[in-house]
């Protein structure tokens, strides 16, 4: 016979099957057993934090109750046998070991994330690994039919990670393998055995390498959920992470079916993800994501939560040589650095330990009071700023408003209220919000000029006028760049701060040069 708690869980799971979002009220009751893993994912593909900043972050995460840190080192890890993979921002082995020892002392276990099928541009950009490509030009993915060579590579990489990390787990990636079944060899296997078998055979080899080293494999769940037919062949030690950034439950596939097979699940909301960039952060979606997904994951029997924090989409542009040898590559989109997102981390850690679903507005008001010393009136101004729905600009047109000018007018009301706020403490944190707001207006100013340049009535006679407008925007950019460096110095490396500033203003300079030729 089902007890009251099981009846509740059954009704909850049934109800979410018929809704696009999880509607969990403040009366939701938590499980008596909290998540065993309370994790944070740190993406170091770009925006590489200094060793001092990493330790400071770990200190804060520990104080907030985090016990697990998933490190997506990518090219910042100092590989020994495969040193060619490490980039110009890679840490020394001493720095890595020192950081992990620091985390161990705080009660935080550091799980290394080593992508092993997709998102491996940082590996395949090197000619040494060219024969492993699924596609000559799209180097995001390894060919799963080249399993023996990949096995040798990842045995080396995993063994290296085991030497420096003390966690019981290795995260093997496995997400967004969009080229699955792309090359001729893979097409033959898919035709004969299906995409699931192609994926599982390869990932089974990867998981077995991890298990041989005495560790448990952790994998993103999206691909196995899309192609679950051969899932039962994976080792039951495999832990899947259901990343859900605000969409319907079972977005990728039938999770309870894999749970019934004996697989363990963790969940993953996000504090930075698409469509966030330097100029847009969808705060309201991230708060809503925590409010809805964390209680659902608890009731669905997930044993851990790991919130993700993406510095970029992980999509790159390339400069090619003959034969598609990579000369250089650059990320397509950056988000604002993690230094500005403490409020979402604090919200997440509080939500992990609440019996009821977190109320974002109540949390922000409380946070603003304790963190900044604001009155409730001023705290609500911060909430109004954070809860505003962001609008993207495409081809000069906002997603909802009539014009960019209308977007600016509405946004400036919230921005001006934010800029007037005077915190009693933690001024630098609030200054990050203020800079983000000013960067947003800077972006909208540029988008207005860009729209005029692309208008049907544009002629070369308009160039001098637009150049004057860009002069103002570039002068503004210099001041914004100085503030960005001042606020993030010591958090990121100096050279990377300069690089981020250059990338952020690149579009303005490109348009300026084009207009100057028409003058």
C-alpha cells in the first residue's frame, strides 16, 4: 500500500506530465533526505579565474553549503602526456593540486569534467588528433568509430586527472553530440544498429575506463534520453545529470524509464546559459528555474544537484589553413563573468535546503537587506531590475517592443532606479549590476546605429552622421572598459580582461571602419 508521501510523489509526477512547466507551490514538502550532492559547475573554457579567485569562490561556496565542485577545466588543465591540449591560461600542476587540497579542507570534493565525445574543439584543433575528427571542418566531435585511438587518449587523460583529483567521480561530458551518425563509418553503424547503439558502445568504453581507475562516471543525460534504446548496456555505476534550464519535465526523454533500469540521476539548473551574453542576463528565468526544478528533482528522487554556470555557448569560430588545419579559434558568445552572480548562487544554495519552493522576490528582498543594507523599498528596486524580462535585438527589431528606442526608454526607468541605490556594504557587488545595466544601454545605442546602417534608405551621405554617433559610443566604451577592469581585476587575469574588452567592442570598430570608407 502506498503511504501519504508516495501518493504525493505520484500525483506530483503525474501532474507535471501534462504541463509545460513545473507548477510547484510554496506548500511543496521536501523529502526527508536532502540531496547528497550539492554541487556547483565551473566553466573555465574562457574567463579563466586566477588561483586566488578560485579559492575565494570555494570559500564562499563552502559557507553556503556546497559540497561538490565540477570543474570543466578544458584547456586550462596542465596535461602531461598531452600538453599540446593545454592553452595559454592553463594552471600549473602545483596550482591545481593546491586548489584541490584547499577544497578538500573545506569539505568540497572536486570532480573533473573531461569531455570525451562532443565539445572537444580544444583537443581536435591540434593536428596530432586530426584522425579522430567526426568531420573535417566541424571539429566539435570525435568519431565514435575511432574508439581504439580514443580509448588510448582518454586512458591517458583520465589517469592524469586521477593523479590530481581526490573525488570519487569523473564527469565524462557526452552532451550535445549533434554530429552523431554524421561520417560514413558512423552512418553504416546507425543503419545497421541505430544511433543509440553508436552512442552507447562508445560511451560504454569511456565509462569502463573511468571504472577501471576506481571512479564513478558522471554523464550529461540529454543524448541517452534522446536515444535510450541501448541504455541498459551502460554500467549501472553511471550517473546521469538532467540539465533543465527552464523547460518542461522530461524535455529530452523519459527519465523515470532510466531510473527504473537502476540508473542514478542528478539535476542541473543554470545561473548563466543561452540567451545570456554581455548585455542580457535572463535573471527572471534563472530564479524561476530554481523555484520550479529543484523541488521537482527532490521529489523525483534525484540524488544530487549541480548548478551550471556557462561562460560561453561552447561554439567557436575558426581561422583555417589548407586541409582545414586550425590556425586559431575564438568563442562565439561570452556571458558576463561569474563575479556578478553571487545572488543567484546564494538563491540556489538556499533553495537546496528549503522544504518549500523558494520565492524569488522574497529572497531578493531579504538578500538586498542583509547583503547591501537596503530598506524594503530599495530592495524592491533591485528586484524590479532583476525581474525585468530581457529583449533581444534581431535585425534591428526587439522581440516584443516596437523599436529599440522603446526598449531603451522602458529599461532606463529600471536602470536609473538601480543607479541611485547606495549600499551600506558590498558596494563592489552592486557595482557589477550597475555596470551590466550600463553595458546594456551601450549595446542598445550601438544597435540603433547598426539598424540605421542596414536601413533600406541608407546611402553613403549618411556615413558622417553615423560616425559621430559611433564616436560617442566608443568614448562610452572606454569608460565602461575601465570599470570592467577595476571590478574584475584579480578575478580574471589582466590579459584576459583586456581581451574581453576588445571582443566586446569589436562590432563597433568593424562598423566604424566600414562607415569611414564611405565618408
